[in-house]
């Protein structure tokens, strides 16, 4: 039992710290995932959506701190009970999303490692077994250091976690795992290789044959049935290849301008997934930022998911002299974790990316 507890302690502690730090590197991204869970279509808890960011920070800080507590042997009963409660909750969550096919990616490891719902559920089951071992053998969890050092390390882990969460929210993630990271080419990220695996889809065709419902399953071809067609349902048996970037576009009201803008050598893109929710401090900096870029020979555009009325209102309120184009909201939230944020593109390659707090650091 001592050996099992020691191995479980290391495995669970390290995994909680790694998982927590990855999410703490991007708490805004984790809050978007929580909003997805809280939505009407999943857990039907829409009243929690406005508090998703606060909840995400508290959860990931707690996750990191618990991992440290376990490794150093601080407050073992509190730590083990907390770990058990957390893993039971997450196991339920991942099972629910996997069984009912509600959320495609649990966000357990942020954008660093994508897991399918069933993979996430399996991972949580394995963790649950190890945490149950810790629960049974809690008496074998002893402090690694003396009481003073253990308390200081516990406090430092808490302070560091809070600082890191605050830092990345006020700037940008320390490590960018997304497809729009600096150095990535957006156009290349949207390409699908010729030999890429195609999705396998099952088609269930419903017919009315002499007053009786008959279902015929095919791989997509229309079946020859002597009856009246009623309906068809599709089910994805095997996911095909999905490029890293699949929902990015730059569109006007009547034209797709993505290809043209991605060919520009000096392009500044100001990103605001929602102009209605734009940070006032960032909006006030847009005029000077765009003017500075234009004076240096850059073309400046805005990207948003908001409608024409919001675009006109923002342009008028802040005297902006560049146009906003349309892009999917989810894509814009992925491009930059800031509202507004800015990226510099050179023929589709991301050269710079900045939070609105750091607009002054844009090098032109």
C-alpha cells in the first residue's frame, strides 16, 4: 500500500499540476469551454455563463495548488477529499458530454492536447482509481519537508498561480498552442491534403412502404425502395481530417475577401469578436494604433462577428478610419485572447500578436 500510495501521489500530483498550468496559461480559453458546458444545449445552466471566467480561474488555481499540496504532503485529508470531489465532478461531466455527444473537446489540457469526449472520460476514470488509492491510504501521505518549508511552498504555489492567471489575462498566454500562434501561416493552416482521410458517414433513410415505416442504411447513396421518402438521418461513424484552421474568413456583406487580404504583405488586423463587449480601454487606443500603422504603410482592417449597426456605432464613437469585416465569433476568440487584440500579417503569416494592454509595443 505504501508503494501504491507513493506512485499514485506522484502520478496524480504531477498530472494535476501540468493540466492546471496548461489551463492557467489560458484561463480565458477555459472560460469559453465552461460557457459551452453551461449553455442550454448541454447542462442548461445559462445563469452561470457570466461567471465563467471567475469560475475558470478559481478551478485551475485550485487544480495546481492541490497538485502541489499532494506532492509536498500539505493538509493531506483536505487535499485528498478535494481531489476526490473534483475528479468525481469531472468524471460525471466528461461522461455526460461523451454519452450525449454534447461537447467535442473537454478542454482538460487546453489547446495543447485535444482529447475526444470518450478519451477524456477514460482519463478521468484512471485518475479516479489512483485518487481512491490515495483516499484509502491517506495515512501514508507524509510531508516531504518540515512544517515551515511545507507551509511556505504551499503559500508560494497559491501566490504564483494567482499571479500567472492575472498576468495572462492582462496580456496574452505565455505559450500559444493555437493554430494562430506567431510564425503560423493562416492559409497553410486551412489547407486539406489531397490524401487526407474523409469522414465516414452513415445515412439512415426512412420510407413509407404501404403504410409501414422502413429504414434503409447506406454510406450515402440513395436506396432503391418502392415507397415514399419520409426523412434521412446522418451519423458520423469516423471523423475525417480537419485542418487546424477551418472557420477563419474575412468577408464583406457580399464578398469573401479572405484570399485577397491574406496576400497582403503589410496587414494589421484589429480583432474584436464582439464590438458590443469591447473593452473601453482597448477601444480608446484603436485610433492611435491604426493611424500609426497607416503612416508606416500598413493596410489596417478590423475583424468582428458583430453586425453593421455595431460597426457603425464603434467607428463613430472612436472616430476610426478603417473598415470592419466579418468573421466567425469562435474563430476570433481563438485568434487572440483579447477584445480588442491585434495581429500583424505578412502574406498570411502571423508576425506579431498583442493584447490591447500592449498596443504600444507593436513594432512597425
